[in-house]
C-alpha cells in the first residue's frame, strides 16, 4: 500500500507527495482556457480589479437600483462642483389650488406618465408625497376606464 494512488485522502484536490501527481484535467486552476503567463488574475495583469481597495466587493455584485443611485450621486457631485444651482421643484398641486386631480382630466394625468406608460416618480415630477399618492390612484382609475393606456402598445 506504500505506492498507491490517493483515492479519498484528505488532500484529494492537491497533488500528494507520496503518489503520482493528478492529471491536469482534475486541477482546480484549469477552467478550460489557456491563461498563459498571466497567472490567476485573468486578463487584468497586475493592475488589480480597477476599483482600489474598497469594501463593497465583499458584499457581492451591486444591484441595478444601487448602480442607478450611485450614478445619480456622482452626477449630483459633478453639478455641485461646477457651481450649477438647480431650482427646487415645487408640487404643482400645492402651488396651484385650482388644479384638481381627477381621473376625468386625462390631459393633466398624461403629464405624469412616461412614454412607456409608467407613472413618473416624485423626484422627477416634483409632486409632494400626498399628491403623488393621490395622482397614482387617479391614474389607476383612468386606466381601468380605458381613458389612459396601461402600456405603450395600447396608445
């Protein structure tokens, strides 16, 4: 038993010193492609990941929403650097008390729907939370009565 191949030994994944080395196809480093002299970094060379030593790599991949938020923050930082001043958006319904939210007023509701048929978010439209909730309900009512489309193909 002194010169037998390792079968279910504790170090099965690694070549053992007491037996012959395992074939290359069983090696964990071989993923099917030839990496040449680049080592285990793939095509990045010694540049690293390109993101520095940030901690968020341990949290897993960023979600789409997180990427969008990060992009928006970056854009906001850029605009502050340039000295641009953005006027604060004011709720149309709070400012003008005569503007009534009603499912029958399709022209008003269309202003708050994107071309894909989605309700425009508060941060873009500028409506307050109270009126945004009311607006969403009125849009849903108008859709049920076929005054507004659910999707762009319904237009």
